[in-house]
C-alpha cells in the first residue's frame, strides 16, 4: 500500500558481480551527484566472492544483500532475480534499477526521472544508452526511420522497452500487479523486458526517454560485466568495443577524480 511507502523518495538498486572498480565508480558517482532528491541504495551481490564484495561490506551507507552459493541460470536470470530482491526490500515511492556499469556524471538525474513519473505513470527510462559523441546521437535520433514511421502512421507497436540501465518505477504499481524483473528470462526475454510489456498491456503509462537526453546525466558501459568476466561469452567485436569504451571512461578526468575521492564512501 502507498501509505506504507515513503513518498518522494527513491530506492536505487544496483546488482554487483565481480566489477569492483565499476561498482565503486557507480556508487560514488551516485553519492556525488544525488543531493537534490531523497534516496537510499540497495546493492545485491550475486556471489562475487572477490574484492568487490569486501568493498561493499565496508560501506555503511548502503543496504547490502548477499546471495552466497546460489545457482545462476544465466546472466539475465541472475540480474533480474537480484533486482527483484532489491524491490522486495524497497519501502519508497520509487524504485530505480541501475546497472553497475552506469556512471552518473551530472546532478539532477533523479529529480528529472521522478518528475516524469506522474501518478498515472508506472515507469520512466531509456532503451539503449550508447556511449557516443553528442553529434552521433543527434544524427541517429534524426534519422530513426522506425520512430518517424510510428509518428506518421500512429503505429503503437514497438520493440522498445525501458531497460534497467537507469530506470525509475513506481514501487506500488509493481507490487500491486505482482510484476518482477525476472519475468520471461527463462523464455529468452532480457531482464525487465517482459515487465515493461506487461505494464503496457495493463494500460499503465510509461515515459520513453531518448538516449540523447539520458546521456546528459549518465554514461553506460554496455556489456562491461560480461566482458570483464570470462565465464560470459561475448563476440570479439563487442569485447573490443567495450574495452575501448571502458578505458575511455576510466581515464576521463571526472572518473579519476571520483575514484580518488574516498570520502564518497563514508
């Protein structure tokens, strides 16, 4: 019930799996750039058993949920069920799903999403958030034939879905409808995809944020967790691109500054 949830506050949930440096950057960037909206952070660790878990245990300002010894069917299953654990622990109006390879770089990101989520809106977020120069994002947006076709024809069918990269949901609605992030993952759906489609089927409003707009607030290093852990298989081309983008972000002045600021852990 809404009366049991803290209004105008968000629970930010991050899933960690053996990505200590990225998780550190993600958490510290949240702490640095989220001073304009009440929030709490839940981190679910998927049995990392490495330095990233020790780092998380040292943080007093997060709620840590550990999953030792659990069988992980797939990356999407592990991620989805971890977000569901975070959702179960949330006692706030909003629930924010965020990847550990997402890096906040500008203040105002959380109020921006929360202000989009009017009472009849179930979720707000973007699809893919690509790490590209602004001019490339503008060009892609301007030449998106699928979107122009939808506008011209009124076609409401779309393969788009709000991804759990950095997305805000109304906690009450997800619980009321008994929706989960792991829905459909055993049938090949990626984490959160079936949840989004179900919200639309039930008639709830959703806000599609463009990659261009979302990239003003956050960066996303797509596939970083999979690339950094050899038990996951990715295409050589994807791995090469991800490692290139990873080095670009980690070598940026802002990332270096945040990673050097231990006070953000306290």
